C-alpha cells in the first residue's frame, strides 16, 4: 500500500495538463512501471508527442469477454494563487493528499494499475483477457486520446466489461450509506439553429429581424422541454427501488436522482452579430440536448422540426448515443453484490446505488459499441460525492489517504474476482 501511495504522489507531481509536454511524461512513467514488471506495452498515438498507453494480460483460453481498465492522465490546470497547496505538489498533510488529478482521475489510474500488476504477480490462470489503457486529451474531447485509440484498435471496444471513472464516490442518503456505481451515460445531440432576416443600421430596426425570429423559436423550444419524454428510465427506477422511494434528504443525491429521469436542453454557442449599431442579417445558436439512454436522433429532430418556424433553419451537428447497462444482466448483479460484499469486508458498511454518469466520459466510446461500462473508483465517506464534486476542476483538489488505499484494496479484489 505504501507503493501505491507513492506512485499516486509521483503521478500527481507530473503537471500533465492537457496538450502539455508533461502528458507524455506521465504516460512514460506508467510505461516504465509496467516494463519493470515484465509487461509489454504499446504506444498508440495520433501525434508522437502525445502518447496513449496500452498493456495486455492475455488469457490462454478466454471464458468471458475482455476486461478493459480505462482512465486518463491529462488534467485541467489550476491557479496557484487560489490554492493553499502546490497545484502539482502531491503533498500529503493531515491524512489527505493534495494536487490536481487526485480525483480526476489519477487516483483511478493507480488503482487500476495496482490491480493489473497484482493479476500478473499472482501467476494464476486468467479466465478473460485484461487490458490496461491510460489515455490523454480527455479534458479536451479525446480526439488525440480515446477517440483515436478506437480508430486504431476498434476490436478493444466491443463486448467488453469496462472499469471507468465517474462512480465509486459514497453518499449518505436518508440515513444510509451508499457507494455510487455509474452504469450508463446520456446521449448528447447538438443542433444548430440559423435565422435570417433583413440587416441594417440599429437606428432603423424593422420587423424582419433574424434575432427576433431566433428568439421566438428559442422561447418556444425551451417552453416545450416537457415534451422530451423519451428514453429509458431504468436507472432511475432501480434507484427508487433501492432507496425505497423517490425522496432524498441529500441535495446532491436528489440532483443525481432527478438527472436520471430528465431530458434537458442547454444553450452552447451563439452568434448574433459583432457590432452594437448594426442589426445582423443572420443569427445562429447551438443547442445541446442531453437525453436519456435509448433516445434516438430522429426523436430529437422531430421535436426540433415541430418548433422551428419560417425564417429559421436547423441542422443536426452531432449525435452521440447514450448507453445503459441491462439491469437483468447477471454480470451487473454479480458486480453489485461483489462490490457491496468486498466494501463491507474492507470496513465500509454500505449498499451499492447505480446512477447515470453526470457528464460524458471516455466510456462513451465503449458504451456505443455494446460494452458494459461501470464507473467505479471506490472511496470512503471522507470523500463523499457532495464533498468532492466542488473540488473536481476546483481549488485544493485532494483525496483522503485512507479513502484512496481503501479504494485500491476494493478494486484490486473486485478485479481479481472477475478475472482469476
């Protein structure tokens, strides 16, 4: 356990901000550890200065689909003037480790690396192939990271069991402790609306203004948000069954519960002219629909088409499918049971509560190909979800040492049970 603590501290001390040279340094650090254990590694890259790392433990006769352990080593930057500890110091003080990446997601990288190495050290027969995949560029959309890895090695992404970020944080709800486990992600659809009209000087505005047309359509679309009733409610229904109802006394838990049953619209980008005294002849805005797993692109398009008026055009810019684990799947039931049992044996008496990931992660590249993706970096109540959420991408990001070591033990045992 001292080794996994020192490994995390060293990894945090590498300032691997997205697209910085230190991304490569972080990958090489992990590569060296794997090579010292006699494990062959593969560098996958779109740019030779921006590396992704893949390692493989093969099963001689696989009895089940592969297990893929994924995480990203790139991080967002931090403002040292607003931190009480060095942003990339990896300082341990009063039972906590401070530094960017302690929660997003270098702690998971080392948890997975530890479990991967222990599988190798055990010398025991594997019943499935196991892959360790550390990537870059996640914080910027993954074009040089997981998106490119999928182009280069598409076979890894199909019908796998994937351990990912986004879950494992505990929450106290209605007097009981729960370990959250992400089992899916929403779909995301980006739609551009473009309005045209008569431009001119602002001193003589007319009725045929692009901005007015666009504003009227936006008012109607946002006013009709309740019509977005499609998609699967299986995760929310499962949460309700486990919680014994729909009421949560923890505000963060209530938000997570609501998120699992809502389709929403956000305004992402807009262009409404660039001079204050000129009425533009065209105006545009990009809407982002975040909708429940199972929603189809045609359903979004039909909704938009119903509410777009004359003088406004729409274009579907992108659609990323959502995904959700099957709650009747025996593998998911076993995973939940094992996670609960192991956590309790390691000292944390809790239940396991499935949830949808609150954002888009690299797991989306696997979930869209039929793989089962689970967000799971188990932690203790010192790092409860409501406490750590403001720290992710925030100031003084940190993790409890005890909590982190607990997670290393639990994930190690969970992976061993699913592989040996």
